[in-house]
C-alpha cells in the first residue's frame, strides 16, 4: 500500500538512509507531495515512488532529485513521453551520469564503481534526434516495445544516477501507463544510496542547453534560421533569395523555389510549377555550412503523389522529401507517440532558374518549420556508365540527368529517359521516338572534356531509319546524328567507337554530352555530363 509522503514520513525515510555512514543526509521535510508534473508517494519500504505527467510531446518535465522538485535549472532528470534525458554530457552542464546496477532494487545500497555514462550525441540505432543516454539509446532502452499492441513495458532494471549535487540515487521505472491505460504517465521508485568507493570518471565538458528554439544539446537551431509557419491548409512559398514570398498563381510563377504545407514540400518543377526546380538528399555526409556546391546530376522533379496509402492525400510534392525510392522522408515519425521530428539531413535544391541551393530543416513543430536555405555553386561532373544493350529485340534506356539506366514501359510517352540503346542503334527522347524535347548533334570534340558549349548547328531529332542488315530489314526509330558513332570493319565485323563527342538534348530540353568509349557485342561504356537546366555550356 502506498501513502502520501508527509514531512514526518520523509524524516523516517531519511533516518533509514542515514544508517549508511557514507550517505549525506537529505534536507528533511522539503520534498513536496506534488511539484509541477511530479507527484511523490512513499512506500512501506521507505522508498519514494514518483509519477510524472510526461504527456506533453513538446515540453520537458525536469526533476531535481536532491530536492524532489520540478525545476527549470539545476535539474537531474527530464521526462517527455518515453524519453528520459540526463543533465550532463551533450544535454547539460550539471555533470549528471547514469549507471546500470546489478541486483534487485532492494539489494542496491551503494553506487557501482564503473559503467557510468553521460548523455552523448544521438547515434544511428534509433530514428529520433534525442541524445543517447543510459535510458534511451535505441539499442537498449528502458522499455520493451510490443509492435502488435504498440505498448511499452519497463525492463526489470535498476539505474543509479549521480545528481548535480554529487549525491547518488537508485531508480527503477515501474510503469508507463496510468490505471486508465493512458500513456506517458511514467512511474518510478527511487532512493538515495551510498557513494561508490572510488571517484567517478570525469564526464567531460557539458553542453549548455540551447536557449533558443532547439532542444538542449540536440542540433541547436542557428540564430539566422528562417521560421516558416506552414501549419495551415494553404501552401507557403519561399524564394532562396527573398525568403517567404507572396505568389498569386504558383502554377505559372517562377518567383518561388520551395513550398511548404504541414509536412509536404514542393519545388518549382514538374507537376508543381513551370520552373527548373528539383531536389535530392546530399549523400556526402557534410555539415550544412560545409556544403559549397552540388552536382547537376540526380535531381528529382515534382510529381503527383498517389493518395491510395493510408494517411496520404493525392497532391503534388517532390519525391526526394517524401520518402519514396527507398530513401527516408525529411522527417522521422514515431508511431507510438505520433511525433514528427526533423531528420538530420541536408537537401540540395534546384531553384526555379536552375541554379543550386542547400536546405536544412532544423526543427518542425506542428507545421512550423525552422530552416536554413542558401545558394551554392553548380558543379558539372562527368559520369561513367555501362549499359548492356546486347538484345536486338529490346531497348535499354538511360537518364543523362543522373539516374543512369531506367526502366521504361512506354518509351513513346515516358519522360524519364534521354538516350536509348539497342545493339548499335541509338535514339533520343524526341521526334519519332518519344514525346520529349530530345535531339542530338555531333561535335568536333574528340574527348568529352573538350566539349564546353552547345553546337550551333547540326541538331537532329529522331526519324524512322533502316536497321542494319540485308535489304528488306525493318525500320527503327533512331537519331541520324548518332548513327555514325562507330566504325565498322567488314573484314573482321568489328565495331569500334569513334573518338567523337555528341551533344544531346534531354527529354526536358536541357544540354548534355555523351561519348561512347567502348562497345563489346552490345555492351556500351559511356561517359556523360549534364549541364543542368537553362545552361548553354559545360
């Protein structure tokens, strides 16, 4: 049976604790029965049992173990939903450390000599952005999670916490739900115990909690970040140069580069706008400030999202932010708390005019974004690709915009491809081969680096041509400018690529260049580069 903790009961409890000669006596009579979100009770064994209302997904409930009070400063543990934060390491300056003790709660009477840890940067074992602690690290959390019932069950584990005042407390989490089954009502028992026989190792310099928008010690939001309220039903439009802008008709305007609405993101491209926009995640592992340029390859344009999946509406978005294609969305979602947190990811943008920018979303709070957006340089790189086009009755298709070989079902209507290959035949996405703006021209360059600008003449679109073979061979749709890419030796029947570079127009009409460096029985090796939207040279 549990009783409310009275000053007299607390005196009795502290007199029991005082039996251990190494125990520093607590300040009797100062622990309130209720303090903020915390309610304290005392059990028959003299330990304190505390219940904390941690249901607010945005606010931390901070507890000072030395006084048992809810505090803003000088706290030891903080609670929010199922997260338990400690005031040390990357989470604060109080030097709080935690260790896992061996044995049952009743048997733990002295703090352990080893196994101590302070809060450390978030690792990759979980999907949140919280610092890793002895309570939460994604690999061995304080709870077991049942994916079928979506419930949390505390592990039978005793923690020992070194407080901000250098005292030691054992703590065991007993439950996460109240009697009605409501979550985030953490209940734990705790008591002061003797200090370890040796001095604890230094936890290292603490991190002063961020006083701004960001959580303490967790990727603080830069002071110059932009705050954008996209919590309503209307889209909010941004320009890299001007920030939030008013747009009357986004479907025809190139005054905007990025649009936000709740968790959805658009760029001025594809199904969202008339611009040269696009996006992709930066995979170089660089910090936001360290990114100075971006390759022209690999940008994804906007498309209408299928609304068939639960919780998703049919709307125009950029797939790079939406978690399609096997890559994560820009945010992390916790299904047990329904909490959205911004992922630790930097995105590369193509603006409406085709220039490049970088984007980092630092925080998201119910539709309010805190983000950084800045222009960067455009970098043109040469890629190498091998394409097996050895089947005479099939075509292989390539995107010169960065996707490499792409699967195409209806080549005549699919805008995903720029170059088609089958044996020695080549085509572009234009003319008789596709609905795109594809075309090709042979240049005077003999090496791919030599071609620096688009040819002024010689551009041809696809037409129906006779296939190689005896008289009566069928026709095929191909590009005449590309037909002379190889030399043929009739004596040996050898096909060898000429030292020639071709300029191409992609399906969306932008400049690329291609050189075939080898061919073996239908297997091509290509070098190619994409100038990017609006560019007239490399």
